[in-house]
C-alpha cells in the first residue's frame, strides 16, 4: 500500500480538556525479568505464551502511527515494553521515530540488563535519554524485586554506559514497596546524587490484576521525601510542563535533584496527557484501562493516514479516564485491567 502523508490535525482535547502530548509505545510484551509488581513469575512462567510475531506491530507500522499521533499534538515519545531492548533491532525503530517532525523528546525505559551493550547504537540512532528501573543497590533486594535473583551489577554497568554515550539525563525509576526495599532508599538516593542521575521514587500501584497490590504496602511519596530529606535536605522545584507526573525536588547543596511519583496518594489525573500504544496496536488512554481501541485492524486493512488520524482523535475526544482520582472512593476495583507489561507503566 502506498502511504499517504499525514496532515496536521486540530488540537484534540478530551472531556476534561486534556490535550494529547505524550505517547508511550510498548514494542514487546516479553521481558527477561519477572518483577512481582508487574509480571509475577508464578503467573508468567516458562510456558506462558506471549504474542506471536505476526500480531505485533512492525517498526514501519509503529512509525506510521507515531507520525499520525504527532500531527495530533504528540511531542514526547517513550519506548517501553515488556523490556524494549529484547525487540531485535530496536535501534532501527529509534532512527525512524527520531526523524518525525514535531517530536521533541525521544526516550526509552528499560530494566537495564542489556543496556551496556546497546547504549551506543541507541544514541547513534537518535535516542535522547533513558530511564532505567533499579529498585535498590542491595543485591538480595534487587533479586527479589526482579524475580530472577539477578544482582544489580549488569544494570549498574548499563546506567554507567548510558551516561558515557550521552543518553542524558539518566533517570532511575524506583518502585517503593513497604516491607521490601524502603530500608535501601537513602543509599540509592545518595548513589544517584553523587553521580548526577535523577532518581524517581514511585508509589507501588495497582496496575493490572495479578500483582497482589494492597494499600498497606504503599509507602506514601511524602514519607519518602521526608526520609531522604533528613540526611540530604531538599526543596521543591516547579513543574516544567503540564502533564509532568513527578513532583520534583532539588538538593539544597546544589547536588542535583530527585523526584517522587505519587499516583496513589496524590493523583495527577487532571493533567494527564498520555496515550499508550500496546505491542499489538491497541490505543489505551489510561495506565489502568480495562481494554484498548484496535488500530492494527484498520491499519492493515488499508486505512489512510487521515482515516487513522480521525480514529485516534475520536477516541481521545471521549476520554474521561481518572482512575487514580477515583481509586479511594471505589468499594471494589475493576475486575479486569490491562497488565503493566503490555503497556509499559
């Protein structure tokens, strides 16, 4: 099929007047970790059947949809998974996305296990920065939280290599689970501060339905800030843009910054500008969505760019997601939600 040119779209707002500015693209549902808060090993064992190759969007299909999203206002693209570095040749996709007019920020979130060997190629392809998941420096805690008993060494090498090749700033995602890793947070914060990495401490969220989430295991972000600030005084920083999810703090001694993401205790749904594209081509308008809108079927059936643009815009206009704001008032959480490994957090 000959691909038509995407035309600039009008500013598209949802029912709460939120524009579409960020697109998170999950390039695979596969992962080499089995983090209990995302992909618990007892559910996703060796016999688990991941999506067959023919059902996953090709790089060309992803790039085409990304160009269309850009005409509707998307300025930031982040590649996620599963583990995106398990997708063969992912640097080729990075190069395609880096050339899209209007995209100002191209990033990737990874567990870091394969990052050291791929960082240079990603940088040369046009990737601007990376976020690496690292929940502790303690090997026992790291092994517990990645579900594979892998220590932190390969991830640390990946982080160091990413910084060396210029994938900056390197951000470190830290999921905080009470009773598991809170006793290691100060050490990790200090480690990041001394090396110029930006730590992001994330409240344990009830994404999906299989991670055994309980409210008592959530360590509120405000408590994390107090804990770290006791030894390394902090002061708040203004948000850079609408839709920024992290509450940012700078170290008063000038040693960089850190942040917290308080999706549970301080929901930020009101400014959410994120859309998500799953590996099989479903558009999801919320991290906590129960289902998505199929873009692969019209894409492969020959829809024009304008037709796909209209489908995406129509989905966004009726969007009214604000799960995190409603969570505490719910007597029961939804029985079905898309699991995190399919949409990348």
